[in-house]
C-alpha cells in the first residue's frame, strides 16, 4: 500500500519538499535579517570583498520567485507525468534541486550578514 502511494505521488512529494526548502529558507532569512538594517550584503567574494548590496525586498523577491517556480514546475510535472513518466519525475527532481540551491543561497546571505 505504501509503495503504491509513493509510486503514484512521487511528483507531489518531491515538489512539496522543494516548497519546504524555499519557504523554510525564506522564513529563516526573514527572521534573521529583519533587524539587521536597511541594507544587507547579498554577495561577498573573498578576493574582492562586497560585490552586491540590497534591501530586504530582495529576499522577498527571491522567496516569491522560488514559490512561483515551484508552483509552475509542479503543474508542468503533473502534466508531463500523465504523458511520459520520465519527464515528469525528472522535472520534479530538478525542482527539488532548485529548492535546495535556493535554500543554500538564503543560508549564504544569512552567513555573510550575521
């Protein structure tokens, strides 16, 4: 029973995990960086120094963009799955990788600013 559930809903599980990474990273960054100030460091290179500075609105944009990408990929993956299982699952797995990478980006911004 559980195997059939997992096999049938693998796309939903992968996209839900991606959504958790995106929303978790955004929430974590929001809670950590709201009190930092009007400007936060977005990118820091060890050889050059600070290369990009922005506001908290950039974090909101990253979170909203990540949410939009996960939602669109979920809809496309469900449609692909009804036609060809490989492409639907591949897109769902790529969405999970995207969510993990966005979480790492939020963690890097937090690490530079705190």
